[in-house]
C-alpha cells in the first residue's frame, strides 16, 4: 500500500475540527516521522508494530489508554498493506 494512502486515511480521520484526538494525532505523527526518517517509507504494519512495542515496553510516559486508542485508530482507519 503506498504510503500516501496510509497517511491520507490517517490524516483525514485525525484532522477532525473538535480536536478530540489531538494527543493521538501527535503520537501517530511522531511515529510516522520516525519511520520516514529511518526507512524512507511508512506502512500501517510498521505503525502498528511501533505502537505495540511502546505498549509492551512501558517506557513511554504516555498513558497506555492513549496508545491503545492510537492502535485502534491505525487498525480501523488505514487500508491493509498489499504486497
């Protein structure tokens, strides 16, 4: 799946005017930037793996509920990767 479609689907969902998901948008944005810097591309699978790693490591200061919300957003609002 092209990274443009993944980012577009996430951006569309997270750019809601009521800022209900502002924290989640910031976290997902940080992960996307990190993946782009490291790999030059982003897949929903890569975002999911980073979120799971952060949940499991417990090293992130963000409350686990926020990370779970991020995971639900990515899983629910991005197309499947096609190889």
